[in-house]
C-alpha cells in the first residue's frame, strides 16, 4: 500500500508509512460504526461529573455499549492484541487479590480490581481496533481529540475569568459553589483530573496539528488551561516532559530545529503571554485568584501530602503486610478516613505491598521503554515516521512524574494514550520490518512482533 499523501507544501507527513492489513477485509459499515464508537468515546472523555455506581463515568457506559459486539467480531478474522502490559498487570492483580481477602473492607478492594480488569480489557480492545484503522482515520481521531481538549480548555478559561460561569457549571454537576477562591475544573469533579486531561492533550495536538506554528500557539494556550487549575503536579510534569522531549530531539542531531522552535515560541509567548499577563496584572481579582490557587496553596498542599504519606507508612509498618499490603482502596479505612494517598507510588506500596509496587514499576518501565523504542525506530527509519512521535516519550515521563503526587493509574485518558502509542508503534514496527504487500497476501497478518500477538482466524474460513 502506498503511503498516504497530503497536498500542499506545508502539509504534514504521515505519522507512519505502514501497511494496513485489516483495511482490506473491513466492511464500510463496520468501519463507520467503529469510527462512531471511537468519536463518541473521545467526546465523552472529559464528562467526569456524573456520579455513577462503581465509580463509573459516562464514557464507561458508551464503551460498554460496544465491547461485547467488538469481541464477537474478533472471533472472525485475524486481529492484533497488545500483551505489552500483561505481565505487569498480572503481578498487580496477584498482589491485589491476595491483599483483598485480608483487608478490612474487601468490597473496596474487589471494586478496585474489577475496575482495573475492565479498563485493561478496554485498552486491549481499543488497541486492536486502532491497529485496524488507516493512518488517515487515526489522524481524524487525533484531530477530534485535540479539538475536544481545546474546547474543554476554553470552558476552564471561562470558569477562571468568570465566577458566574464556574458556579453555573458547578450547580449542573452537583458540586459545591460556595468557594471564593476556586480552581477551574471544566467538566471534571476534581481540578487535578482536569489538569491531567489537558496535559495529555499535548499528545494529539503534537501529532495532528496542521503546522508547527499553529501547534505551538495552541500548546501555549493548553499550558495556560493547566495553570488555571492550580495543579502544581501537572505543571511540574509538563516541565519534565518538555525537557525529555527537547533532549530526545537534541540527541537526534536536531539542534537547529530546537533553536528554531525556541525562536518561534518566544514570539508566540511574547504575544499571547503578554496579553494574558496584561489581563491578569490589571485586574486585582484575577491576580489574587491566580496567586492563591497556584502559589498560595503550595505549602498547604505539600504539607497535607507529606502528612498523608507519613500516615500511610505508619499504617504499612503497623499492619506488617509488607508483601501484599492492606488491600486496594483500604487505606481510607485504616488511616485518614475517606482520604486516599494522593500518590500511585505510595498507594501501591501501602495497599498492595512490595509485590504491587513491583507490578507498578514493571508497568511504568514497559510504557516508557515502548515510547523510547518509537524514537529508536524513527532514528533507524526516518522516512517511516515523524519526529513528533517523541511526544509519547514525553507523555510517559510526565505521567510517571504526575503519579508521584496524584493517583492517575485509573484515569481513562492515560490508557487512551497508551492505546494510541501501541497502535502507532505496531504500525511503525510493521513498516520497519520491511514487510511489503504481495499478490494475494493482504489477507495474511504480519508475523508476531515484540509485545504483540496476532490471533489467527479461528473460524477456519
């Protein structure tokens, strides 16, 4: 299959130059229904304000509508599944089940485990579906994704600039609207969740933006929306992720590109940043609001986390459950009533023990290593992909940094990024393997690649 072409001198190159095996056998109706499901999922992703049973969200209801049908469709035909995180998840679940049986509240642990099983099944399904799409369809999805992020960011900016907008949305989502100094959260209940959603919005923005200048302008706006939440964790994660991305670009011998990007960024920051600075500094309420949510709460936020982590370690040591922990979601029963540990690292250690922490480490290592492998493939086959795939490495590092001060393991947007990373990595690996279509061979799946398994047609047809 020839690589996809875009017209125009400044048109972007394809994300990967790959062979879409499944496109040869996928019916138009099936393709349209799949795209509708995927687009609906992206639209509902930030709608995190409805309190549903078992901590579900509206996007989960939409996902569950199609999961049975998709798995029935997998029975016929060849499909590719990612097993990159299977061992890490198995280790996590071993620790989780073992600790749940001795936990003060086994119900909390079982709900948490079943939620993780569901999210992992969704991730496998989503990856298998994304692999079947053409690069053009993947670009459409990425475009819709960053448009949703942009619109959600505009809602957050409106909340910051107008308390009336914030109170109106807070009343709709059944959230308290009594705070004088509030943190915009868009359609999320928690502003930290909104910050992570905006932070990971850099992935579709970098991959699908029409040009570098437009991407930088929108990226600055995206950063502003993160700052309005007052999330120091997301801000630090962005800075670390940016450093990682620039380092990877530099190691690729693209110093000139970095210099050019900084010059363009300086112009954009001077214009947009100057405008925002003028608005904030010439309005006492905006200035006070910004300072209190981002700087004023720094000591209080850090002190409360240190207190929680200290209490978590005390519970961990007092209970003496070093191998398997006190049980998922059970710290709130033994330590600070109703509170979580606000750190995936601490939560896994205290609630799932050293075995659970090992599983989380394996999971993180797999995510980062596979993102780094995308950059390695680009180095070996620069004509097969764009350097923009470095955004996955930056995103994985940013998630790891964010997880030190927040619990992000269950966030759907994180698993969505992982699914896109797996799908694009598979296409890059397939292309880099030198596979070429031959007469009558389009229905034959490519050979198994590291981290993936191609399930052959079980119908015998």
